[in-house]
C-alpha cells in the first residue's frame, strides 16, 4: 500500500521534534584563514576575468544605447566644472597656482571625476543587479570593479581634452609623464577599496547612496581638486593632510605640468593607505559575500 | 566519464523570519538587541525569530547518479540548491561540489532588457563561467535550441516572458557542466519546449553527469533520478529510491496536521488509498476519507469534497463532493469511501479532501491528501482514458472482437 509507509512516517515524526543545536566547530586560525581568503580571491578573479570584461562591455554598450551623447557625458562634467571654477578663481578671486588656472583645474577635475564617478556607479552595482546576485554565483567584486573600469574609459576619453588644453596653453611635455600609470594604479587601488565598501554597505543599508552624494561633494572640497587645499592650516589642515586623494591629485600635476617627482612623504602615505584600503576592504567584502543573496 | 561530485555533509542552515532592516534608522535598535541576545545565548542557539531551514542534511551524488529532492513547499529544497551553488553558506556542516556547476535555474529574469538576445547570450554565458570563445562556438546551437532565430538581434525588452525564459534556459543548457543543479525549470516555456528541455537534461544525466533535481513534478523525478530524498521541515524524512520517497511523501500528505484540517463543525483526520498501487490507467481506486462531524446541530450543512490533481501539471482533473451524491453527513465520526475510476494518463495524482460548508456563502478548505500512482493499462495518448472498444469486421465472415 502506497500510503502507509510506516518507516517514512516514523522518521518524519522524529524530526518534527524541536531540533537540537548542531555541534559547534573549531575555527581555523585567523592568519591561515586570511591566507586562504587571499588565495581564493586571486584565483576567482583570474577565473572570472572574462566576466569582468563582459560586464564592462555591457555597461559601455548600455550607455551608447540609452543616451544620445554617449561618451560626451564623460567630458561634460569635468569641462563644465573647469569653466565654472575658472570664472570664480580668475575673475572673482585671483588664485595663484603657477600654471594657467583652467589647466590647473582640469588636471584636478579629470582624476577626481574618475574617483567620484566610480563611487557613484559602484554604490548601486550590487543592488541594480540583484537578479544576478540572487541567482548565480560569481565573485561579486566583479560588479563594483566593472564600474571602475567604465569610469576609467571615461578618464581616457577626458584625457584628450587635457592634451588639447596643454597644447593651447603651451605647457611642454616632460619625461615624467611616463610615471603617470603608477599614479593611476595607486588611485585605482584606493578607489577599489572605497567602492567595495560602498557597494556592500548599500546592499545592507540603502541610506549609503544618499550619504555618498553629500560625502563626495565635501570630499572634493577637502581635496586639492580646484584649489591648493594645503593652504588651509591649523587643526583642520592637519586633518586634511590625512586625505590620500590630495597627494594623488598633486602627483598628477607634478608629473604632468611641472616635470618634477611628487613629494615622497605624502605620496608614500597615499600609496600605503591605498594598498591597505584595498586589502582590508576586499577581505571584508569577500567574507560578507555569502550573506549578499539573503540580504539584498 | 565525468568526475563531478556533490557532497553535502551534516548541513544546518539558520534563517530568520520577519522583515530585515535595510535602513540605518533600524540599525541601532537592532544592534542593541543583538548585543543583549548574544550575551544571553550560545552559538548554536536560536533567537526567537530564527528557525532551522535545514537541520542535519547529508547526501552524496556521484557520477552516473541523479538525486531528486521532493517535499512540500517550504521544506528547504531551494535552500539546498542555493547552498550547492554557493549563494548561501551553511550555518554548520559542509557542502562540496567538485567540477563546473551548471545550474538550470530560471534565469530569464536576469537578462538585461536593453541588450539584444545575442548580447545577452554572451553576457549570461560569461556570468555562468563560460569563456567567450566557448560561447561563440556554441552560439548557433543555443539560438537553435531557444528557437529565437529571427529575434536574436531584438532587444530582450520586446520579448514575451516565454521567449525570455527560453533564451535564459538555452544558455544554461549549453554549459559543459561537471555537475547539474536543476530547479523546477520544467515550468519554462510551452509544452514542446518543456519536452525539449527535459530531454536535454535526461541526455546530460544519461552521460553520467551527477545531478541534483528539485521538482514538484514527481513524475519527472521518478523518470530522471536514480535516488531521492524526501525533505520535511528542513530534515530528511526518507532517503531511498524515487518511488519509495514518493510513497513516503504520500504518507505525509495523507496525515492531517495535529489539530486536523477543518473548521466549525467538520474535521478530516486522514485520507488513505486502499488496495495495491500503482493503479493501471482505466482501473478503479478506492479512497477512504475519515473524519468527525460536530454534534452541535448548527444550520450549516457540512460537505466533504474530493479533488484529484495531476502532479505533473498541477491541474485539478476532477472534483466532486458529498452534496452532488445526495449524501448528508451524520453527526459524529464518519468514514467516506470514494471509488474513482482512474481514466487518466500515467502519472502521479494527489487525491485531496476538501471541507465545504453549504450556508449562505460557499467556503472550501483543503484537507489532507493521498497520492495515487497510475502506470500501465492499455496504451493511449491524450488526456482522458476513454476505455476504447474496437471491433473489427471481416467481410461479414466473422467478427474479431476486443474490448
């Protein structure tokens, strides 16, 4: 008889009782766990590198499909800001920067835009792709990282305007320009660390993306983007000196406009902070990853 | 021979019911509560709003095996699959999947609406871990399988939901997987596509790729799987062949919950199928429904109903009740014997009891149910076994009769 399977029924009754707590397992040492996580993160990124390329391609493709201006938008923000701040700092208040002000401002705004648009784009990257995040496994850092790569393409497009400005203002090209990729790399490491934390934070608490808007604006004026922030002294000056974005942006100017190496101390500080931010944020992200599908 | 492997070892998974806080406003009070609770309880303990979605589940699937997971809704079937594909991490225990995982889950919804079908194939392929060259090589097969040839360069937002699901499934079905995870995908697309999808899965399982299958279509489980587990409330209630588990599932179905199903004046305690199983198509089955009608003599007229549902399609194929048979339930315990001629195609059918009340409005509640498996009988194709009689005349010289 199909219905009365006494064995099956008896077993079912047994499990319907309150479940006993499972045995608590011993945890591995913190250091070996860290080493295991780092190995896992690296091998996953290698394994899924094509997905990173596909996601970046997708986002670039979507921009072309959905907007008429396409890459024009990549230029609009830094160029508009450059014009506005040029009016303020050449007509209203004269600001001595050593180079023509528009080019001073643009060399700050271009890398700043790389940073800010990476953050803006990445903060939504996990929540906007929630159908993927809840259905398929892949290293989730792919999503904020592809946001950074898309902004990097914008950065490259924006660099064309910089070249035009340099020709227009007769700024000579120095050999130090060859060191620019190192600065870009440091900036990307710092950006990656911040975006991982933001994307993760926004997944758990949606307030993060609203806070970010205020944060970015404040952070821009705390960085030497459109004026030399080093001229702020006192206790506030001390605080601002900790901001790793200032040495990064100043490094672009030294290498590009003055043909000198950036001051070693601040740049070393920025590099250290960037490496630390990336490693810490990535490990935290990797360890929280398995909670994403049930928390989104 | 594929060398994929699934090993699920003593897995426990804790979930919380109720709403999760995703605004900072809720964070601070929640953290306060969490601190107090952590101090009060140990590691493996449950907070009041938490429950074990899985408790101590273990199984292994080796090459050449396919494991079916059956059980009522909320038993934890999908949680197992999500742990296997690493979307969730077990609270305790280990889940190991060796080899490339092909998860045939419903992914139509994750296609990007603004991209064309072609662009989505490449994107979904790489999301699932395929190399670009691999996708390019299989592209024509994927499109052919989805039958979307003419629409492959149309943005997916113009697709119907069926087309969407077909494209999603087709990509997943072309991943060269070492392990297959299949979740209720047979509900995708029209009947022809479902058959193709099922054949594809059967072919992959036939090649020896180990598979874990979750489905409510017990028929499919029976024909695809070499073994099964019956999951009830997050624990394994029965482990064995697919047939055994389906039988055990029927036992659970037939038993009412502790307080019994019913309302006001009527309670149904059990539904049983008498006699040998499976039943041949066209043969009779005897179902016994036992229960109690109240003696309080309210004006309500209690009605016991019978509903036969195909587990393959989920549709009700037949329903009737005591009122249609001019039966009045007496007060006190009763035993209702229901004879059913199973004029239906092969498959597993749930005989559900219903409790109705013939008053001003009709209220119907579903009570316990039992399963009837129909196999064999004279072969036919279609939806109804019409017990066909055929007579052959031979030029009036004699008659060959067979009915």
